[in-house]
C-alpha cells in the first residue's frame, strides 16, 4: 500500500485536500469519474470551504451522465465564486451536452467578460465557441502578437479571416520543412472540421 493510501486509510486529516484534488484530476483525465468523484468529496471533507472541488464534482458528474446533479454542483460553485471564469466554462459545456445552446453561449460570454485582456488566447477560444468570428479575429490577432510563430493560432486566424470575408492573400513562397508543412496541413484540416460544425 502506498504512503498516500496508508495515510488516507489511517487518518484523512493527515492529507492535504489538494492531494485529493490532484488525484481526482488524474482519475478524471484517465476516464474514471467515479474515483474522481470520491476524491473530490474527500477534499471537501478535509476543507468544506473549498470551492474548486465542488466545480470538479460537476465535471465528474457530467462525465457520468448525471446532468442534473452536475448542474447543481456548477450552480453552487458559481454562486460561491461568481468571479471565477473556469466554473462558467464547465457549466457551459454541460449546457451544450444537453442541447441548451443559448444558455451555453450566455455562460461563455460571461466567462469572456471575466477574463483579463492579457489572456487573449483564452478569450479567442471562447469567441470561437460562441461563433463570434469578428471578436475571435481581434483576440487571435492579440494572441499572435505574443506568440507570432504559434501554428495553432495562425491556422485559426486564417480560418476566422475566411469566415469574416477577408481576401486570401498569397505571399511569396517560404522555405518550410516537410514535417512543418505536414503539421500545418493537419492542423488546418482539424480546424476546418471544427469550423464546419459551428453554427452559422
């Protein structure tokens, strides 16, 4: 039995709630929401004032398909910490999974408003999620100011430009490795598929 298991077996008060959160996140990432839910509940047992495990419980419950319970968890976390943008994103994904597009867009737009301007990459992702392409163009331009060589943002910026009617500008040929070109084409293919799924 591991040191962590022995400690939790003997006395949960010996373990920081953040250890439970970390293990819960690992369980969730491995597709084991039931075990994650147990860990997040244990974290709350250590410190009932924590809010993060409540929202994480929502994510685990959502993965389990328990939508109403997940919604209650997200609602509780947002009510206790209305200025935390990540909780709104979790609830928006829940709304999407239930087909509530307008509610999801409302939460994402609230999340966008809470994110500082410095987080242009995160803001651009939200703008893409709500299919606000003019806004996404602004945020992607700002993201590229900080990361001009990032292929991910360059591909999305190209796709957004096409969405808002920007002309296709063909520049002089550049020297790219075969690997670089293959990666760019792959990312563009994925991006194009995502954009085709977006609402018009």
